[in-house]
C-alpha cells in the first residue's frame, strides 16, 4: 500500500482540517468504507485536526479554572475583593434618610443626574486622544454626552486654547479659561472692545424655519449694540409663527417660544465686516468684543441673552425681548430666566461674564 504526501485542506462538511491520504489496492486502514478495490482511492483522516481543536478547548478550560480559583480565593477571605457599601454601615434612621434625600435633590437640581444619564446613553470615546476629539468632548460635539460637554472647557492653553491673563492683585497673574473669566477680570485685561466694522445688521435666515423678521424694537437694540462696538451682525435665526397662531413644529416654528412673533433673534458678529470670520468666545480677543456687544445690548433694552460654554458653538448669541412681549400680551409661557449658556441652554451653565452682565 502506497500513500501520497498528506495535505491539510479545510473540509466543507465538518470545518476541521484533515489529512488527505491516497491508497493503492485493498485499504486496510480503520474507518475506510472500501474493503476490496484494486484501484486507488482517496479519503480523509481527521485525527490531526481533532487533536488541534481539542488542544484549544483544553486551553480554554484551563483559563476558566484559573478564573474560578481567583473567585473562590476572594470568597474565602472576607478582606479580599469584597466591596462594602455605605448602606451596610450607615443606620437607616430619619436623619440619614433625610440627608440622602437632600443630596439626591441637589444632584437633580444641578442637572448632574441628567448629564450622567446622557453619558450612559451615549458614552464618550475617551480612547481617541487626538486634539480634535478633545475639542468635541469639551465642546459638546459628536464624541459623547459627558458632563464636561456643557460645563467645562479644555484646560487653559491646552492645544493652543485661548486664555485671558488675569491680574491676581498680588503681583502675579493667572491664565484663565475664557468661559471662567468674570466681567471685571475681562475688562481689566485691557483687550480691545471694538472692531473695525460699520455696525451693519442684516438678515441671514432665508430658507430657515425661523425665517420671519424680528420686532423693530429688537432690531433697534441690535443695531445700537453693533454701532457701539463697531461690529457687523448677521441674524441667523429670526421670528417664527406662534403655536396659537397656527405655527407647526418643524415647519413654521422650532424650539424656544422666545422667537414667536419676532421677539427673539440669534446672531453672529464680525469685527472686520461680513467678509471676515465669525467671532468666537473661545478666542480671548473676540470674547472682549462679544462681551462689549452683549453689555451694550442689555443697556439698550435686551431682557435676555444666551451665550457661551458651547451654546450655539460659542459663535452664536441669542438676544430677545420676550418678557416685553409677554407683558404686552403677545407671548405666553416665557421663562423668567434672563441668561443661560451651554449646549443644553441652562442658566447654571452660563459663563461668569454673562451672569455679571445680566444681573448688574
């Protein structure tokens, strides 16, 4: 009996590799279905393939056994691997129960629970350490929903992040992140508060849902602030049809009712004319001008302003007189908030300088 050199093809029936054996004459090998044939025939031996797979299975069982030993070792000794909860050691008396309830109420009021739930629903990709991803994390972009999206900027000077040099009053200075700086600190930094534009204001909301004009009183406020700071302002989102007047969400109205009947506007600023770039509060020099504009808008009659901490990408500014519209009976259900910031537009996320402007 003569055999050819064995090969190890992948068989389609079993998925196991086998040895292809060619025999001459009567086959004496075990497992053969041919008992008498003068010719040659070929069949497969699976011994090697099965041995290979059984070796892999054995290795997996060894790993499982090792894990079980670790688990049982920890279980045998109470000091190993066991986590002791506060609930196991703190008495459930009235005082402790009240303290816990107050703690949870504070977390909820601060929005922390909402932010944690948002992160659990859409986890942030912290494995991506590029500066581009870091910017989306701190700015509430596409990376995730972490608490830092709305509340925190990148660290001072991280990847060239702009800062404001703050005088500490003791001969030293600190590089402060733009969203953390107060109005007094920003004004003391000596940055220019005006641009070189002509104070023009125009609409750029054509083709958008909020494509209606704004109230003339609001337009006058924006023009006044633009002239006071020598910037041009582009209104990117104007008035919308109120729901009570037949406005349909997603078609003729969207989001906040502060824009109803033109009592609110979103805008961006240009310090070198419309041919230049939009100002951004992430840039200290731009921020000084934007803050001066918002301060002038408040002085001219704006009742609410939203900006900063990645609200509308840190380039957009919301200005409205919605409280005036409500007092005159033209609007209803307007929030009493007069300032806000962050991607989720919350009062608690407004930057320090905006709080200072609106509560002055």
